[in-house]
C-alpha cells in the first residue's frame, strides 16, 4: 500500500482536528440543552411563561450589570429543587472555576447588605432566562444575570457563543466580617498588574496609555460593543517570557467557560494570530490606586476596571465585536438554512 503524501497527511490532520472540535463543542451543547430542558420541565406553566422568551425577542440583547429587575425567572421565585436545576444550567456553561467565581459574586450581595444595612442587596435576584426552545439541532440561547454577573450563551450550527461575559466584584476585597480577605477577582488584578510591572521603560511608554484610569469599562453595556481606540503594547514587542504571561492572562478569562468552549475561544485567537493582540494599561501601578487594562484584537476586547469605591470595585468583561449574542453564528445558520 503506498504511503500517503505529506499533503494528504495534513488534510487528514485538519479533518481530525475539525471533527474533534465539533465533537468537543457538541458535548457542551448536549449538556446545556439537557440541563435547560430539565430546569424548564421543573417549572409551573406560569413560571415557564416568565422564564422562556422567543429567540428573536430584543430582550435577548438587553443586558446590564447593575442591580435592577430583569426579564426571566429569579432565584427568589424558585423552590429549592428548581434552584438546584438552575445552578446545574449555569454549571453547564462554566468551568468549575467559573462556577465558583459566579457563586462568590452572588454571595457578595450579602456582604453589601451588611455594609449598607440595606434590603436593596439580594442574592436571590439573579434571573435565569431561556431564549427559544432548547434543542441540539436548532438555535437557542440562555442567560443568567444580576448584579455584577451576566452570562450569555447562544447555540447555533453546532457551535457556542459565550459573550458578553461580565463578572464584577464589590467589594473587590472584603475588609471586614466573616468573609474578610476574600478577593473574587484576585487573579485578574494581580496577573494584570504583574504583567505591566514586568515591562521595561520603553515597553511601559507604549503600554500605559493614560495616567488616569476610566471610571468604568469603555464598552459599558452597549448593545453592540464599539472597538476602543487601538493602543498599547503589541505581542511582537514583548519578550518570550512576557508573551507567555500575556497568554496566561487571556486564558484566565477564557477559562471561566467550560473547557470545550474555552478551548474553542483560545483556538480562534491562535488561528487568526496572537500577534494581532495588544495590551493597554491606564492608571496607577500600585495596589489601592485606580487602574484599568484591556486586551484587544480586531475581533474582541477584554476589559478590566478597578476605580470605583476607592479602587475596591472591579468590573471585567469579554466582548466580541461581530459575534456578541451569537450574531455571527445565527447569521451563518440562517444562510445555511435558506440556501
């Protein structure tokens, strides 16, 4: 039997990689679909009418991270079994790290209630919503949202979109009470600061875009994320060791998602080229000083901001300029469906 040519070997490798990728994301889709169905089945007809919204409804892209009422079914209106199934849905989209981080964000509402002596803070006001009908062969989506947490998933064409993905923490460091010392977003702050401090004088001059940090993430809760002005230090200007730390910082955000989805996101970056990414910093370099950084490519932006409440209040987000809420996946799906 003749040996395959190098070209055939490459094609076979690419085919096997594509199959592995589809299989990997396929497992995530089955898991999300099954857990969403189980949660919806546990609800009363009245609850289901609140929890499920059409996929084409504009509410799907109406997101925010402040404490306010949302569409969807809050934990407050679920019984213990329904809450357990709702958490299983959240777990179907997140890694173990991401799930524990979400739990910690929600638990901070109790800390704020004690600090502020206010009933305004409520850990049961996190809303679960399914958009469309969960099915492995049809597009649908789901969201979990409340103060400082917005997790958005869209499933279409055998692929998963997981943005906007917002996680915040107030206080960033709990300074009194039973949870004193807790820092929900410690790694996001510490790795970002360590990276900028690793830069030499010439690199810092390029990476630090302002002596003052903005008051919030630049993309806010915009319906469509507008790319911030390209600025900062590009990957090519980093040393190999710095490039490794930079990629570790990006992976920290991706790895909030379940492994199959996180790997797909990191693969997209590698396929289009890590050299397209840059790092920008604004504000002080020492703990306790207001600071901000972003990681940006032509396709997406990761933002981190810690300026509010005397630099003890963090907002972080991952936005995709053309693909938030699965817009790119849905467009591709509808094109294929009507071909």
